[in-house]
C-alpha cells in the first residue's frame, strides 16, 4: 500500500500528525554515518497540544535507517524491470522495490511476447538496450512472424515463451546489473516536498484543473517502506500494473487483489486523488489454465513455429530452443458453450458495461454478447513452457469471469477438452489508472516533479506497452537524476523523447498524453501513420544511435554490429 505524505519545504523530512488535529510535527534531519548511501534519521518534535513523544500516529520511529538512491522504481513487472535497468544505464544509482523478489518478471497473463504492432515495440525496446527482447529470445519456445504473407510494414514478430525461463533470466540479469539494487518490501508512503502547505480545498482545486494544463505543486523526495525504512530519492517511478486499487472478479465473488494470490495497492488510489490526480477505472481478464495432459489433441490442427527462427534481439542470430519448439493447437467454442454463457450472464459482475475492458482482446462473455450471430470463436492452446517445466496450457481466446463450476462445464463442451482438468479458473481484474494527459512526454507527471509513471497505471494493456513505457520513464528519471547532481543544474537535463515518426513508442506516448484513454490502450499497426518506415526490421537503425548518444546503450557488441550493418548498407548503395 502506498500513501502520499505532503511536506513543507525545509531541511529534512516532515510529516503532519493526524491524531485529532494535533500539530505535533516530527522533523527528521539526515545525519551521515560515514559510508555509502546509508544515513540515520534522528527525530525531534515541536509543538503539540500536550501530545506525548510516543504518539501512535507518528509515521516514523525515533530512529530509522535511511538509504539514498538517485531513482526508486516501485513494482517488479515488465515496466518496472525496464525502468530500473534503464535508470541504471543512464548512470543513476537505482533500486527496484517489489513486494516479492520471486515474482520479478512474472508473465501474469499470456505466455508470449510480440504480435502485430507489439512485436515492433519489443524490437524498439531492444534497440535501446532494453531487456525484454533478449529475455524472450532466451526463453522462447516457439517463434513466428505474423502477417508474413503481407508487406514488412505489418509483420509482427511473436514468441511463445517459457514462463520459468523468462522469469529466472530476468531476475538473474537484474541481480547482477551494475548500478542497480533490488529490495523486497512494500512502499507505504511516497514522500513529497511542497513549497507551501495545501489544504483540502486547494487540493480539490488542483484536481479540477484540466489534465492538459496541470502544473507541478510538489517535488518527490523519496519513499517510506512499511518496515519504517526510508529511501531518499531524487526521482521515483511508479509501475503498479493492475495492483492500483485492484479487485479480482470470479462470478459474483469480488476481492481485493492485484494478481491472483497477491495483495492490491489500495491506499495509493486515494493518495493520488488527494495529490490532485484524476483517476479512472478499467478492467481486464485472463482465461482459465488447463492441464495439457488431459487434452485430446488428435482432432486439432497444429500450429508450428517458423524455421529458421527470427529472434527479437538485434544481437542474437539464433535462440537456445530453435530446434525443440513446442506445438500449439487450434480448437473453437460451440453453440452449446455460447448458450451456457448467455444463460449465466447474471452470474458475473465483470461484464457490466460501465467499466471498459480491452476492445481488441475481449472476454468470452463480451464476444458472445456482441457477436451473437457467430456460432464459434477460435481458441489457441498454447503451452506455457517446455514439457520439463510445466504441463499447463493457456487457452488463448476464452478469457472469462464466470463462476468456477460454470467454467469447468463449458470447457468440457469444447472439442478436444471433453476430459480436461482446469488447474486455475479464469478471472477478471478491475483497477485504477491515472489520466495519462497528466504526463509529460518524458512520462514525468505534471503535478509532482520527479514522479514518473509507466505501464497500466497510464491506461495501457500488454507486456510490450508496459516494457516500452518503463524504459522511457526509467531512462528519463535516471538522466534527470544524474543531471541534478552535476554542476550545470541551470541547463536543461538531457531527455529521451520520441515523436510519432520515430517509432511505435513515439506513437504510444503521443496518443496517451494528447488523447487520453477511455479503454485499455494497445499498440497496433493502424495507429501509426509512419508504419512504412517504422518497421520491425529497422528498429536498431532508427533508435540505437539515439539512445547511445544519451549513454543508454551499454552493450559495445551491439554498437559494433550496428557499425557493420550500416557500413554494409552504405557499400550496397
């Protein structure tokens, strides 16, 4: 859970006590103890109408550890992984704070990366030395180029990925990443510094401002963990995914959660509103998981991977599992399935139309409701990894939030699934998001200086969109933090900003900050008027030099290979 602490500008930290209107103010003055970034905070109190020194409402203990970093990234999903590594590449000291280290890089929904439009985003992230393309190559178990029969402008690289390998490689990479630390913990407060104290009415006036005209009213100075530990930071990046006010729906059951089995971040939503941000509500969902050993594949068409494979990363010529790619299978729903869904619409609270879900990845309930004339919908049965790691199958195309017993019944009406065992029910998630028009082109918020946001908190959907935003937000946070420590603070900090003509990431950012969202935003080729030049096969030529000029490309082998490619192209001309 996260909350914002509003502070007056003065030396040290200050927190307003909330007990009965008490004016007790514990002021924390940092005292260095000698080495590294660790400090001690010693409290003193002032004022207070007879308040005791040990008020239960005090935010901090009398002494607590203070750790100092340039950039704090909150959340270990795809946006968080790219944000913390990009900040470190920018030269900043960065820390990734996540509730559970073992879920860093978790693929919460589908076990794949890429696709139409999305595959170009992965290539663009890789071109700027991001991680997800390389991790997908190392864990990929089936590779295909979608739309291969069409022109290169709409080719969509896609990889089916082993969840275990991807997560393991991502964690190992981040644990050894220069300039980056990982810390397990929950953030309780984001610490803000205000030049003047704002009362409730002033905050309401801030919230009523047009999002596009918002101006900064505070500066971020760090975070406090639930353990009481304080992390002082020049910049903070929030990448909460579906955890922001998250609520899971299965049938008529609803409970607070950001992902099955993990707690939601409830306090942050109210805190963001109190700080003047406008929030909206969106929803998404995931299908049930199936035991592949109980599926009859004999009547299903196969879908094989491409040979030779097309890796995501510019630095990879091949991938570890090119010769042992898994097979996907195709099946479909039936009229009997649709009848059961229709008969039980009243058993799901998730299908209400007041909250928008992803139009281009609709739930089974939505498809049955919107396309009542169709007698079947395709289902792709996708293994979630190599046979030695899992037998779980992801049925792509039947995301739903029906009660568990109904899910089990309609699954067995699908050809080939007559005896299937459901290992996890499908469910829906509702979550809060910030109006992305609150953001600058760097993904820094307009209302709070030094606070950046990336991923689903900005109203997007998909691993690829989250990773791309994470890279841009983390890079800009790192660049700004490093610049603020230099001797030329009067000069403008270097920034990574992309226009629509630069690539799909530029289109994504421009759409978000200028148009806002009224449904979960996803990238696809039709959104880009420059798709003929922003192709999957030239992302390195478009973006690597640009990122390298900002110091964001560490890999010398990448630059050497790009030199060779450019020289060959010049010779051919």
